[in-house]
């Protein structure tokens, strides 16, 4: 199974979670993406990816599983950072990197928009 397949499979598992859990994960991922995009520096992007991996390790130490927001959010954020770095570094082929980036951004921004709409309806 390729890295792209692993990331997209994990994302599908997250999308099968209850809406509130998805929204929590999406909000966390969106925060990572917003900060990483603002950095505009590959070394900072690599630092964000490392921080996300450390957060995953801490979550595992606390007993989190792959669908737990404490693990899932940093995992998706790390995958987004890695795919973004791949566009210039060539770690993944370009189509795979773009697919991962687009899928994660679509999930993060879509679920976050849904959360804002629900909050404003209250």
C-alpha cells in the first residue's frame, strides 16, 4: 500500500466518525494548515511536520487509537505537511502529493465550515 493510499484510507476512517468528532479533528487540522501556510518557509514546514509527529507519539502514549482526535488530527496535519514539502522536495510524486493535500484541505475546511454554520444557527 502506498503512502497516498494509507493517508486516504485513514482520512476515510475519520470521515466515518460521528460529526462532532470529525469537526474536532478538522478544526485541529485546519489550525495546523493555517499556521503552516503562513510560515512560507520549508524549514518551518518541516518543523510543523515534526511537531505533529511528536503530538501523535504523545497521544499513543496516552492510549489514543488512530481515530482518536488526539492522534488523527496531528497525523493528517503531518501528512499534509509531508505532501506539501513533496511538491518541491520530490518525496512523493506530484499527483500523489496534490491528491493528499486536496483531500485533507477539503476535509478540514469542509468540516470546519459545517461547524461554523451549526454554531451560527444556535
